[in-house]
C-alpha cells in the first residue's frame, strides 16, 4: 500500500513538471505576408500582400516660375496694371498602377491625380489626369491623350499648347495587336472635350465670340492604325465629330478629321534623340488639327457652316550630354471660316533646355511663342491679332 502511494505521488509530480515546461514554451508565430517584389512589369512593382495583383506607387513635385506675355507693350500682362506679369505654380502628382494577369489577359487600373496650386488661388485644384481600366484590349475611362493623338510636342507646353491634337477625354476603346509592333484601335470618345465654338458673328464685352453649340448628342468616333518598332513609331488616324447648334440655330453638321504622324529614333546624332513630324486636316473638328484652334463652325444664312483647317508641324528631342537635354517643337495651322472674321493663321514655337544631374530630378527653362493672325472682313474689328511670348523656370522631382 505504501509503495503504491509513493509511485502515484512520483507520477503526479512528473506530470506537474511536464505541464509547467509545456506552458513555458513560446507559441507558434502567426504566418506573415511579406511584401514580394513583382518584376513582371518593370521596376517598382510589388505584390499586394495576399493577392496576385502587382502595384506600383509613384509621385512627384513640380514648381514653376512663369513670365507672362512680354511680346509687346500692349498685352494684358506686362502692358496692363491689372495683369499678372509673373506667376507661380506648384503641382504634386500621385500615381497608382495595379496589374493582374487573368485568363482573359491583363487587368490594369491606372490612377493619376494632380494637385495644383496657382498664383491667386486660395486652394489647390484636383485634376484626374488619367483614370482608366484596361481589360485585355479594352480601355475604359479618362486618358490624357485621346486615340487620335500621336505626336503632341517635344517641349513642355505648360502655358501655351504646342499646336497639335492633344485631348484629355473619356473613352470606351478597343485595341488589337497584330504582332511585330502593329496595332489598330477604335474608340468612342466624349465629344465635349474636343469641340470648340460655333460663332454667330456676335461678341461679348471682352471681344470673345458667343458660342451657340447645342447639347452633346453623338460621341466622337476615332480609329487609328499604329506601328511601334526599333526605328521609331508611326500612326494614321481619323475622327468623326458632330457639330450641333443650339435652339437659336436648330441645325447641325457631321465633321471629320484625318491625320498622320511619324517619330524616328536617331541615335546616330545622340543616344535617345528623336525627330517627329505630323500633319492633319479637318472639317468641323478643328481641335484635331491643333488644340489652339477654336471655331468648328460659323453661322451662315442661319445654318451651321463647318469650318475647315489644316496643320503641319514637328519637333526634335536632343541629348547634348546624358544629363543635359533640349526639346523643340514648331507648328503651323490655318483655319478657314469662309471669309468671316474667324479666319486665322497660327504659328507656334517652343523650346527648352533642361539639366538632370540625378535620376528623377530636373531643372530647366523654356520659351513658348504663339502668333494668331486673323483675316478680318471690312467690318470686323473684334478678333485682334495677337503675339504671345511666355517663359518659365521649372524644378521637378519624380519618384
């Protein structure tokens, strides 16, 4: 009996010690989702933990000091006591690019937000420069350049547009790749971002033409054929655009535009150098020739009469050294409003010089010039010939 009690007590003691030792052991750690690098789409992408979606977060900051309209003494900036001859701009950029491979192809979402603070404004403006979804060959959303756009200039064009088709618009588009860099796109685009003015021959107190455009009924229809290869890239494109008058006109026309452009890589001059050319013609859709042209149509005998326009231009991107670059663009455009005050010839020239001492950081200067030469009738004194010469100093950091 006594021997049994001793053995039972010893067993109980051993169980107590074993239990205490088990309680002292550390618990197994929970599994952790470490961020993994995603190198399928280039540098900077990582997998969102717990998913197969790759994400890249980018940003930047740009600061500009601007000199406005100093081509002559009677302009609205230097020549007016109320004009702002010097202005500033600060702009921040935030970009998100997510990509997921699916059985139907790439699923991509891209968001590009701009926060801009200009002189004289108490609060910053927010711009959705890009915000689109791509699924396979489809693109839905807002893009900085419509599918008609090809060459938009080699200068910055931050104050004056560079004189080419350059549309921020909302699209529903499809692109098919044939292989070897050849592709074709068709796009339905919001026509309110590409339409100009229908002038009825009257002007407001500021001398601006009254616009008698009606509501937006038909979207713009765009198609292009493009090639991208080692030698460069090229594109031919066309657009259909409705010119729809308001209730004072009760009339409309269907306008159109056609264009072609090419960019050549010219490393024999310097690595990274390019030379570009572009030409376009339009009737009733003049913004597809140049973003500086305004009048899609004029009112003639009570009806909408579409204007015609053509334009040609090009540019050169040059690396003086690996850290010193220049961009130069020049364009000419002519609009015919059938002998009215809206006829205009436009000449635009822009050029810059930039220093990039480290990757992602830039300092530079640019001059931009735009001349409007109106062909007024004998009674027209409303649209005045104008020369705009502006300049800027820019500091920019992107990451």
